[in-house]
């Protein structure tokens, strides 16, 4: 009976698991690894944070930054737009998105010019 109880307790997620898996903790860890340039790990953490709390606009903003750093510009744009949709008027997210759009537009113009050259 005791053995069955121990096994049952191991199968039931407790509050300790929820604390380990909080969106905020994932974002905090993601920021730490992003500062070290570990963008793949940061992306994973930010994606996990968004899975845990789909309404976390800050996590989406951080995910967008990670995607941008990894060269995944279409996905970055979607994440920025979703973050702004969740938190319109957030100056920090808006500034990041504006800088992203400016750089992305410049990349796209450069790419179009290269294609136009014979």
C-alpha cells in the first residue's frame, strides 16, 4: 500500500512542478541565456513561457527578439505582432517592433536589388 501511494504521488504534479514551470521563470532563464548569445536555448525558453501563458506579451516580445537574432524574420514579425495585439501601446514592444521593421525593410530592399541585377 505504501509503495502504491509513493508511485501515485510521483504521478501527480504538485505545486513544486508548477513553480518550476512558471512562465516567468522560463522568461528569466531565457533572458540569462540570451545575454550569453545562446539564442536557441533562449528561444526554447521563451516558447515554453508562451505555451505556459499564451497571454504573456513580454514573453512573445522576447521570443521575437530571439527569432530575429536567429534570422527567422517572418516568425519574428508574427511574434511581435501577437505581442502588440495582446498589449497594444506597450512602448517597449512597439520600439522593438519598429526597429525590427526598419531593419527588415532594409533587408528586403537589398534583397530585391540583388535579384534585379543581371
